[in-house]
């Protein structure tokens, strides 16, 4: 998998500034982080897919472009991936949309 990045801004992920703390039951808590970005994926056997204003939950305050590219490819279960381009990446304060594995009650 080849990764290329760009910091060009198209405004797809523009949000008003928000604080990093929120009040929950009278207690200040850290706001969960998500990454908002555009991507293009080329397949080694031809074709490709793209996404604009795509959002994913992240742990911590940042995610590298390499890790983000791997996350997309693995999560979408893509095969024969050639080049991955991450564009317009922005970290935002927003509640996570997916439940944590332990909350799902999954059995291994």
C-alpha cells in the first residue's frame, strides 16, 4: 500500500471551534475525538474508491496518515489496494459513533 497526503482544504470538515471539555453529570470530561478527511484509494487490479468528509472515531488526540490509511483499508476489508491518498485531514471534537468492543458484548 502506497500512501500520499495533501493538506489542501476544501471545507468539507469545517466546524465552529468547540471546547475540549464538556460537562457530564456536573463533572468535566474530555471530549472524544474523531478525524474528518477525504480519501482516494486505487486498486492494483484497476478502479478505485473515494470518500469526502468521511469521519472516523479515534483514540487519543491525533492519528498519523499511515495509521489512518491502514484503518480504512482494514475496516472496509479492502483487498488488492494500491495507492491510498489522505486529503484534508482534520481532528474534531465529537462524540464517538461506534460502541467500544467491550460495550458490544461480543464473544470471541
